[in-house]
C-alpha cells in the first residue's frame, strides 16, 4: 500500500491501513512529515456544527473526532476542553446566529446554547463589551496539532510501515500493480492513496488518474501571542463565518499561548506563505477588539500556512477501482479533525476493489512525548539532563529522544514540532547553538555554520 503525502491525513491513512494489516510505504516530498499544509493550523478539534449538512466533510469530521477521543489517552495525546463561543459583534451578525444553531442541531450537535452578550461575558469575562450575542459550543476543543500525526505514524511504523522522505512522486503507471517513480527510486505497490494536500491535483495527473479539481492555495496568516495572554482566553472565540472563510479566531493553544488568525487569501504559489506586516497588525488589532486585554500583548511568533482549497467548498474524495487508487483531495481547514475519519473512509473505499488484508495479531503500544502545558512536562521530572530551550522548557532528554525515535526529525522545523525547542519568546536566539551541537549532521540543513550535509 503506497500512501502519498505525509501530512496529518497521510499519517492517519498509514496508521489505518497498517492496523488493517497492509504493508505500508508512506511517500513524502519534503524532508520531514507535516512539511506542507499540516504544519500550520489553528489546532481546533471540531464538532462539525458548522459543516455543510449531509456532507462527507461532516461525516468524516465527526468520525475523526470520535476516534481521536477514543485513542488519545492510549497515545498520550492532550485535549484542552475549552469549548467555543460563536460571537456576533453587530446586530446583523446576531441575526445569523439562530440559523447557525439550527444547522448545528441538524448536524447532530445538540448542546448548542444561545447566549446574550452578558451571558457570554459571564462565561468569558475578557470579551469586549461590544459583544451583542453568542452561541456556546461546548464540544469544540484544542489539541496538539503536531503530536497527533506523529503518534499516528509512529504506530504505523511500529506495525512495519516505512517512511520515505525526499521522495517526490514524479509519475506512476498501473499495470496490475503500481510502479511509482520517485526522487528516491521506484516504489511498487498493489494500491495507492493520494493524500498529497497542496499537490493533490498534480499527483493525480502524474498518476494518470481522472482529476476533476484544481488546488487553489488559500493562505492564512497567524499571530502567536505571549503566554501572558493565555489567562485572558480560556475559550475558543469564533466569528460568524462567511461563505468563503470561518474568519479570524482567537483561541488558546496547547502550549500556553494565544493564537489570532487566520486570514483567507487566495494565491497561486503552493510553496511560499509569506507574512505581511500590515496584515499582522490588523490581526493584532482585531484580537484586541475581541479581547481588550490582548492590546499591547507581546508577540511570540508569526507564521502563515496554506490550505489546499479547490474550486468547490466540499472535500474532493474519489475512488478509482480500475486502477486501485483513492484520492483524498481538497481537505481544507478541517483536515486535522477529519484525518482519522478520512483514513477509515479510505480503507472502506479500498475494500471495494483492493486485496484483502490480514490484521496483525497484536497492536504495539505507542505513546508520544507530551508537549502540552495541561499535562506534566519532561522538565518537571528528574534526570532530564538539562533545560536546552528555556523559553519552552525543552529538555536534553526530549531532544535526544526525538532523534532516537522511530520517526526522527528531518529538518529544524521537524525538531521544533517534536520538542517545542526554539519556538518561544526568543525564537531560538539562546538555544540554537546548543541545538546545532546536539543535532550535528542529522538534519537536512545542519544548524551549525561550516557543517556539511552528509
């Protein structure tokens, strides 16, 4: 089984097929997993209350959410049970809340509660007095967006899956079996799942599959506020959405910060996601309008991500029985929540045409390191060696464990996502030299000046 793309969806698919008994090859263009769209998102575990009624997206978001809640303790994955408030800041927006609540109830989310502005501020006192009305959505929560796919893939690897990075799929042909020509060589597989995200349409064409969609990258810029902001934002604050975007969100993170964003900007470039000062300043201003205590709050980081949107709003999922292939395309902002549901759906589609699998006799126990502030961190335990990153309290033991893990980091971004090192207030100013010493030549681009990649 070849899975193309090691984003959150590809990692979940690799796990699901490995659990079913398939021999899995996960093929990734980048130097590390999550090197595309999956590395930048708002980390919300959605209920599906605002998904299109009756849609595949709704079904898979809710299935993915259920499975995450079922497996998270066994994989050591965190959950911040924050709940959310959909906030109306004008009478016109308030007029839309009942329609949003009705859609949510139709989508099976029964615990939505309409609130006056005063009632919403009682739940979250930091909200602006400008608030007109709101809807409480108790089931919307925050997760660690990087440890979840790492856990999925680590479990797949424990079951025998192989990961090939720097392996861009150049073309493929099917003649009873697939032969995929990659930048690393040829992979032979019985079946293929295309989970290539921002390159989903490109990969379909390279494989000679019928492709009825075109990826139209949608950029989202974010601001990460200092940890002092966390006390003011105990819940996810959602806007009244538009036809194009869910809008700018203010929410806590699993790492003790506050996130403001994203924007929704169409662009052609599938690689570069730039940040612009004017947009970031507008996000800061919007955050302060929503929660006044955020005004003047120090900024820890800024970043931008690209979502693999298409010409249509819905997921672009297709089975190609004649070529034993499945395409999981157009997985936009709900991909983190839907990933496990998408993986189960891909297995169901594959069962209609692919070879049967024999499930493993036993499933190895996998627990990834905790990076969330809501659980005990490694720095709080004895014998951690040293604190390497003082901003994020990443330890020597955590750094060494990341490199020794079954899915080690391939680049500096991957190391940061596995340990939080370099992600804090100083953005690596104080710890990068020590990280370079510890990493040596094990990253795609060595951190130390003068080192050469082997």
